[in-house]
């Protein structure tokens, strides 16, 4: 899978991370299918994404025009099989090994063989998750962070500017270094993006 082949991204879990990741992926121009188990978290996510876009405009990091185009790119779904034609799936469900393993097994069944499955896990072995998926060579650790604009630590953020770099540098299951399944150079360990002082969304 080449980075430029990715047009539509499936995001599973519409909680704190899933909605932030959806927002930056759509702001970067990707079509997003956002999946959760029920409508309420999806509705809440879309409300919060709109609020996040409004803040971005107020802060001058997005124009009205840019922000206005984002919501239409995010389509909420409650069925996993809607992800059958996406090129990349990023899971952002709760940090529970059995849940994530079950989800990856299901995604392996639903998605095309070439689809890359990424996990936003903050603590789990990507190799263990990859083994459960049935496609370990196409599972990457894509840990993204959501620090709101008012987060005093400002350690790291998911940013449209470098979402592609994040995708390209995902750490593959069973890999310590080398080329990532999305092209680009994979990195050993978890990729953390720096948060420069300036706003660059
Ligand atoms: N919150 C953070 O600051 C942070 C930072 C880095 C990484 N992470 C990691 O990101 C992941 C998500 O964390 P979060 O804080 O966003 O969780 P969250 O609890 O806010 O959201 C999880 C969402 O996943 C949904 N969900 C659960 N099972 C599902 C399934 N089978 N299919 C579809 N949706 C499902 C839930 O309904 C919920 O909306 C975790 O692995 C966490 O460790 C979180």
C-alpha cells in the first residue's frame, strides 16, 4: 500500500481519540468513515468535531472555507462491514486487549486483503495485536495523541500537517525498523510527533 493510495480512512471508536483523529484526517482531505457501536457516541463526536473546527477558525489555524469542508468528509456508521473498501483503518476503541484483538480479527474478515490496520493503542504490543488480526504484516502502531488546544502540557497533537507523516511512519507488527506498509520509512518504537510552539494546523 502506497501512501498516495489512501483515499478513505476508517476510524473505529468515536471517543476522545477517534473524533480527534477523524477531524485531522478529514482536514487533511481524506474521506473518513467513523464507526462506533451505537448512534449516540457518533452524534456526540460530530458535535465535538464541529466545535473543534470552530475553535480552529477562531485561532486562525483554519479558514472558514477549510473548516466548512471538513464535516461532509466524515460519515458516521454503526456497522463495521461499511469499512470493506477503505485503504486504512485506525482503531481507537478502549485500551482492552481482548476487545482490540476481537476487533482486529473482525476487521481482517471485513476489509480487503491489502487494507492496512492501525492501532492507536497507548500501551499494547503491536505484535500481539498483529497476530490476532490474521494479517500481521499489515498491522501498524499509529499512536496519535489528542491534546486539546487548552492542554497546558502541549506535548503533542494530532495535526493535519503531519497526519501523512504519521501514517507513513507507523511501526509495523513484528518490526523493529524498516519500511512501513504504507511506504515511507518505518520507525522503531512509537512515533510521537513534536508539538512546536506555533499553531500550524
Ligand atoms: N485519551 C487519550 O489521551 C489517549 C492518548 C493516546 C492513546 N489513547 C488510546 O486511544 C484508544 C482510544 O482511547 P479513547 O480515550 O479515545 O477512548 P474512549 O473511551 O473515549 O472511546 C472509545 C470509543 O470506542 C467505542 N467502541 C468500543 N468498542 C467498540 C467496537 N467494538 N467498535 C466500535 N466502537 C467501539 C466506544 O463506544 C467509545 O465511543 C485507546 O487505546 C487509548 O489507550 C488514548
